[in-house]
């Protein structure tokens, strides 16, 4: 009885082994059909990339731009960016049910992203940057793609609101939606996405205030909300960042301030520049130009030792230029034009 059971067990293992080795299981066939469907939806391929590299006489895992799992032979990465491919995205692509990374950026794909793509449970990285795609981000994106880490839809024609449910993607580290036609408010729930390192929402039609909840984004390195129609006191959220940080995490604030890039230019923001910006000592770029900012440039800005680029032009800043700015030895670009500043002779350039 026991030996018969063992024999059966062995047979099952041998069967599994053979079917894996043959690499022609129904799921690998599905993967091939999904990719061939994509190939068939490309109407113009100026470098003949697909014709040359996606040849049905070679296994899918050998195709350029395709990476498979060594054991299962399932497609895990599809990277066909920068090929100027014209065409549309077929829903069959959603059958690549082991895909973790999908990069179709820098092509000329049009139409919408089929809803099947937004149900590929294993996806972590998705970038459609610089195409001609349209449509909306589905509100349930994070229940379908719970492992999403990196989403870029920038430089397309997407519209509608930015779903507040994006904060349900608990692994999200990069969110780039700039240069589209997104409208409505910046969802305050994004302040819950505390793993975010990069947040680009610039060049859309967003309105309202910068949510205070963003003060909780302590991993943030780059943030751009430039070129929208954001209003209100510019640095409510930053001031809150500092008071909250001091309240919540009694470590040195310097450890929290990872921000390297802050772009809020071309909005309708008001208020004074708070001296606390001088504590964001990792900043390399500070672009606040073309708003309605008032008051003086705080001398604490002279502490921004890493700063390479500072745009404060086209505001209503007043007073003299603090001589401490002369301490910014890495500064390459300083734009102050179209303000109401005086006393330029205060500035000593040290380098
Ligand atoms: C897999 O299937 C294809 C056609 O479906 C066939 O041409 C190929 O020879 C098969 N490969 C193996 C290793 O069985
Ligand atoms: C596909 O590969 C086969 C064998 O490697 C080759 O003979 C054939 O020309 C290739 N087809 C294309 C379209 O490149
Ligand atoms: C596919 O790639 C594998 C490993 O890189 C290689 O051994 C094999 O010869 C390739 N098959 C074809 C048909 O090119
Ligand atoms: C894609 O198009 C751009 C602009 O027309 C061109 O500069 C680039 O070389 C093209 N790339 C390829 C791979 O054809
Ligand atoms: C996803 O993108 C990140 C950042 O670009 C990269 O480090 C990571 O290896 C990618 N993961 C996959 C599965 O491609
Ligand atoms: C978001 O997460 C919350 C709490 O985990 C859950 O109740 C809600 O249904 C989720 N919403 C979506 C659209 O995923
Ligand atoms: C997001 O944070 C708010 C407070 O800012 C909280 O009320 C809400 O439950 C959080 N939502 C999720 C999905 O974590
Ligand atoms: C920041 O996060 C903490 C802990 O989750 C929460 O209690 C607090 O309300 C959040 N602050 C804001 C402004 O959302
Ligand atoms: C902010 O910078 C000032 C110097 O401008 C310093 O005295 C202060 O301790 C810093 N605050 C924090 C919380 O790091
Ligand atoms: C800027 O905001 C003010 C209110 O703070 C509003 O009256 C004005 O219309 C806004 N300007 C634009 C261009 O939206
Ligand atoms: C910054 O500049 C001021 C005035 O120019 C100078 O007195 C001070 O020593 C400088 N501080 C540092 C840290 O270089
Ligand atoms: C510029 O500043 C001066 C005083 O420094 C003030 O009298 C004047 O009204 C300001 N101009 C504007 C346009 O705000």
C-alpha cells in the first residue's frame, strides 16, 4: 500500500518535471499568444524590431525585450521601450499572468489601456511614459494590482481624477502622472503612501490646496506639482511637515528631510517663504517661480548647501537678497527676476 503510494508520488513528480522541461505548457502558450497579439496590434514598427526579434520559430523566452522565469518559463518582464511603435494595446496582453514589469514607454501607442492590464495581479512596475494613450485610472487599481511599486503614465493624454484609492497600493514608491489632463483635487489620501520616493503630478489641471497629509511622506526625494492651478498658502504643508515631524519622530529632522527636488512653479500659491525650507538640506532643486509668493527670501536658504538650482522668479518677493546665498557654492542657476527685490549689492558670491 505504502509503496504504491510512493510510486504514484514519484510518477507525479516525474510528470511535473517533464512538463516543465518541455516548456510548452498551456500557460507558456498563452504567453506566446499574448505577445503575438501585441505584435499584431502594432501597425508601424520603423526599425522592424518585432519582425526581426519576435520570431515564432524561437521560444518566446529568447525574444528580445522578453525575460522569463528560469523555472516556470513564464514571461516576467516585457520591455519594449523607445522603438517608436505605432498601434494599440490588445487586451490579450493581460494574459501574461506572471508579468512583474511592463515597460512600453517612448512609443506611439494610442487608444486606452485595456482593463485586463489592470488585473495582472503580479505587476510591480508599469510604465507607459510618452505615448498617446488616453482614458482614466480605474478606482480599483490597487485591489487589482496590490504589489504596484512603480506607475508612470506621464506624457500621455489621460484624464479624469487621480483616484484617492491609489493610497491602497501600499508598496508604491514612484508615481508619475505628469503631462496629462488629470483634473480635480490632489487626493489627500496620497499622504498615506508613505513609501513614496518620487511623486510627479506636474502639468495637469489639478486644483485646490497641497494636502497637509503630504507632510507624512518622509521618504519623498522628488516632488513636482508644477504647472497646475493649485492655490492657498504655499507652505502650509511644509510647515506642518516640520511641526509634525518634531512632534512625531523625536530624531534629528535632518534625517527626515530627504527631499532633493521640490517643484511647485506655475501655480497660484500665496504666502511667504518659511525659513524652515533652509532645513531641507538635501535639496538640489527648488523651483517656486511663477506663483504669487510674498515677503523676503529667508537667510536660512543659505544653509541649502547642496542646492544647484533655485528659481524664485515671477513672484512678489520683497526686501534685499540675503548675503548668505553667497554660501551656496554648488548653485549653478539662480532666477530672481520679476519680483520686487532690492539691495542686490548685499550678495557676495563666494565661488
Ligand atoms: C511547442 O509547441 C509549438 C507549437 O504549438 C511547436 O512548434 C514546438 O515544437 C513545441 N515545442 C516543444 C519543445 O514541444
Ligand atoms: C526566423 O528564424 C528562422 C530560423 O532561425 C529563420 O530561418 C527565419 O528567417 C526567421 N524569420 C524572420 C522573419 O526573421
Ligand atoms: C534560446 O536561448 C537559450 C539560452 O539563452 C539557448 O540555449 C538556445 O539555443 C536559444 N534557442 C534558440 C532557438 O535560439
Ligand atoms: C524615434 O523617433 C524619434 C523622433 O522622430 C527619433 O529621434 C528616434 O531616433 C526614433 N527612434 C527609433 C528607435 O526609431
Ligand atoms: C521596478 O523598478 C525599480 C525602479 O526602477 C527597479 O529597481 C526594480 O528592479 C524593478 N522591478 C522589476 C520587477 O522590474
Ligand atoms: C482600499 O482599502 C480599504 C482599507 O483597506 C478598503 O476598505 C477599500 O475597499 C479599498 N478600496 C479600493 C478601491 O481598493
Ligand atoms: C488615509 O489617511 C487618513 C488620514 O489622513 C485616514 O483617515 C484613512 O483611513 C487612511 N486611508 C487608508 C486607506 O489608509
Ligand atoms: C500622519 O500619519 C500619522 C500616523 O499614521 C497620522 O496619525 C497623522 O494623522 C498623519 N498626518 C496627517 C496630516 O495626515
Ligand atoms: C533648522 O535649522 C536651524 C538653522 O537654520 C537649526 O537651528 C534648527 O535646529 C533646525 N531644525 C531642525 C528641526 O533640524
Ligand atoms: C488664484 O487664486 C485666487 C484666490 O486665491 C483666485 O481669485 C484667482 O482666480 C486664481 N487665479 C487663477 C488664474 O486661477
Ligand atoms: C554664510 O555667509 C555668511 C555671510 O556671508 C557668513 O558670515 C557665514 O560664515 C557663512 N556660513 C557658512 C557656514 O559658510
Ligand atoms: C515693492 O516694494 C515696495 C517697498 O519695498 C512697495 O512700496 C511697493 O508697493 C512694492 N511693489 C509691489 C508691486 O508690490
